[in-house]
């Protein structure tokens, strides 16, 4: 359960912080050449979240692992671009919260950027959000983890490890 | 592969089909009746009106896609055939809604379960909502007619293991189960109904009523989102639509204006009210979009020693209504038990947690068995459902889950775990962020009693959006009459699941077919008179 300090931190600061983020982020970065939604900063952050969310699922061998992470990030981008504009805006806001140190620290407890934080600390903030008393944090946790999980299990290269033989041949 | 594709063949025969996302200029279309939506309600309506000799135009937000393109892959099917890539959610993100968005609507991607409206539901509609024509006897001929038209009947193959575990577990506990009837012809028991049937065995609107209407000269405008209805006094004079690509966030540059004598809304329980709301349709008693129901559905996962392979075989073949039938309809909330198809993305996003705990369950994917409980909402004063609202012109369903519903969720978790253990499960886990796998019914009972029942802790999904434009004889509480005619607008009807005054307590397709069929026959008669 969140502590009383966290409650105050998120409850009082939350609204003001989100407003600031919205103001700061008015100059929106454009998606990268290979993506519809993710800009270069959010590509890096997503790539850092993937091995935490998919710990125990991704290939061990380093080249295959790097390839898998790239594919998950690309699928994540495709998935977000198929969501409603309202949800896209919320995902965008999540990345904005992660981008700026004060908001990142207030919401996740991470001082270092996500891509520089140790995996255990990233997992710890996701776990706090998972069980948070604030719907906004639980919703953020579910959006991030489900998008990443969907982006991995839609990939036929994930199927062998889970024993899914794939669709049958048509009779 | 040599499966004949009725869409490819129909297009070759010269069907009148307009892809609104590709139009290069404004278009005007005139006809007798515009049908908005091509799912269960719109498909049946279009066929009956076209058979009566009326000129019909069908407008569909999703794409026209046929069996050639149904490749049994979640990654292709969800973004292409579902609203918001199968990730539509209620306003607080607590409920994920699976809803079709393609020609054929939900019927193209549903799991083929076919139930007549439960008699107790019809009795409640008569007693509590004052409906006079929705009786078992009056609807029976329409059920029979639609069952005949859509090949609905008993399913001849044995259930897959995922469903048979539901049957065996219930049998051990003395809980009655039944066999689900399905709308299929020549089904090969593949298990991929939710991604579009690659064999055209499922008798969806895509391969039955829509082709029949198009063969009779109807026009289909697809990838077209209706932006508004235009009114003149108490009449609708036109319907305007724009092309839609991908998620539809950016409307196309060219408008399509459809003029007709009569307009039928069949855009589903989120689409239909949202079109009325965004058009500023008269709504003096503010009932449009209210009382929207979902059959909020919760999930229980179990690991078995044997392979379950829930990805293969007819997705739904066994059900139990014990937890509906053993309670009064307006007492504590009841639930229907069924099994869902188990495919990697759906399982991956529905299992709680992340990292190694999540991976441990996914590693035993072939042994994963899943049960679902569909909560019957809308029958009790504490179950008022949700409300469709517009946020930045985008339809959103605000559906707070009441304590009354949460009470049913806890009982559903208990019932499912007990059945899974009775059938021999090694471990059971309610799909809830606070749950951990347990190895006995005793432990499950204690764990479930202690779970917090809260939004975004419990995984809640819905595949049945109903209500929001209730039918009824009192304009203060209903949007349309029992014949589907709008109380305020003379030439507008609603023919879809949004007319239900409550949820059903059963998968809705057959109810929509029967009610829309009867409404359409009446409408054809009055338009021909």
C-alpha cells in the first residue's frame, strides 16, 4: 500500500504537475521516421521498459534479445496508433511525465531517466503503480504493461517458448 | 487456399460498394432507407428492407474484409476488425470492451454463441419496464425464422477441453450445464471465430444478409463514420459521413451525404447513442445514452496437468446458467458461466502482473484453462449501468462498477475456482492484480474473500454492449417505441442492442436478430403502404 507521504505527494502535487507537463510539452516532438506515434525519446523509454515487463520471456542470447526488443517497440508503436485519440493523448502524457525529472521523480520515484535506471528500480515503480490506491497510476501501469505484453505475444517469435503451435492449416 | 470468398465474388458481380476512405470528391447518395451499421441489427434490417423492394444504403465505420484476408492472427484481426484495436475501454479504463468494427460488425468476430432471450429477462421487461410485445410467444416465430436463416442449431462436435472442463467441474458439483447452439454451416472446429472465419462457416452478417441485400441492389458505404444527422423539424433529412482510416481519429476530407425517406440506426450501443448526441437529436427527457449495460465479465485462470489447448476448437460450446437461475432476477446480481477462446495476446494482456511471474504462467500456455463469468447487469435499482458521453467529439462509455456488481464478481471468482478445482486443476488464479496462484479450493476461498474489489485491480472485460436507447412506451424513460421508432423523430428507427432496457443474461446476437427482424418487417410494411 502507498504510504501517507506518497498519498500527499501524488494527491496534491498530481494535478499541478500534470498541468505543468501539458504546458511544457506543447512543443510536441514528431514521431521518428520509422514510427507513427513514438518520438525518439519515447522509443528509448519504451525500449527500457520492455525487458522489465517481459523479464523471463525475452530470448537470452544478446543479438536475438536486442532484435526482440526492437520488434516489441515497433509493435508498441503500431498498437498505440490504433487506439482512440483520447488514449493516445494519455499515453503521450505518461511519456511526458517520464521525460521531466521533477514529474518523473514525483510519480515514479526515479531520479535517473528510465533508460538509465536499474531494472529493479523500474520494476519497483511498476509494482507500486500496480497496487496504487490512485486509479490514474493503476491505469498507467495497465496501459504500459498490456501494450508491451500485447506487442510481444503478437510476434510469432514469442510462440515457441510458450508452446503455442500457431494457427492450424486450413482443411 | 481455395475457399470461395463471397465478398470477392460479389464485388466481381458488380455490387455497389463505396470505400469512403478512398473517395476523391464529395458524394451524394439518395435511397429509400439509410441503415447505419452492418452488424446484427443493420444486417438483418438491410436484407429485409431490400427484399421488400426498398432501395437501401448501408453505412459502416469499419472496412469490408472477407475470408481471403482472415488469417487467424490476432495482430492482424484486432486493429482491423475491432473498435480501437480491441482495446476500447470505459472512461476510467476499468473495463476493456471487445466490439466489432468491420462489415458484419460484431457478428464477423463473435464466438458464434446463440441463445434465445431468456424468458425471465422478457418477463422482467414486461413487469418492470412495461413492454407489451416482447413476449416469448410473440418473439418465437422470429427466433425460429432467424435460426433458420443463420443456420443456428446444436453443435455436433464434442466440446474442446477448455469447455469440457467447465462441464466436468460443474458435473462433479451437481451444477447443471447446457450445450451452446451455434450459427455455423460446415464449421471445421478451428477455434478462430474471433479473428473472422476463414472458411465462411460462421453465418455472420458478412456472408448472409449483407451479400443478400447487395445482390438486391443495396449500396454499401464502408470505412465511413457518420458525423451527424441533419434535421428539419421532427424529421431526419440527411446523414453525413466521412472516410475513416485506421482508428478514425482523422476524418477524411470529403463528405458523403445520404438522403432518404427513413433512417435506421444500428451502430451498436456506443455508436447509436453517440450519433444521436453529436447530432443534437431531440432528447427532452435526457434518456439517450443512459442505462448502457455490459455484462461485466471477470476471468479465472487454471493450470491443468494435461494440455487444454484453448486456442483450438469451437471457442464456446458449454455454459451454465445455474448462478442466474438460482437467484431472483432482481435479487443479488447473477452471472452466466462460459469459457473463452485462449490465444496469446488475449491471454498475455489478461493475466495479471508482469515480468517473471507473468512469464511463468505464459510458459505453460497450452495447459492454461480459462473460465469467464458474465454479470447480468440492469435488473436491480443499484445496477443502472453506464452512460455514453462525448469527449472531444469521441464517444466514451462512463460505466462505474457499483458495489452491487462487485458483490457478484466476488461470488463469480469463488464459483469459477471451485469448478476448476473440481475438474482437477493444479492451480487456480482469479485474474486480479492482487491474486496469487493457489493450489486448493480451501486456499482459493480464503484468498478470494480477501481480494479488494476495485476498478483496475480486478480484470473486467465486456463483449456485449447493450442498452442506451431503450425501447418503451413512455417517452420519459425510453428513446424508441417497442417497434423501434424514435419517440421524437418521425422517420428514425433504432434496430440494434441499444434498445434493450437491461442486459440479457445471455450472449445477445440472436436477440438482436429477432427483434431487428421484426422491427424491419414492420418498417418495410409501413414504408410500402
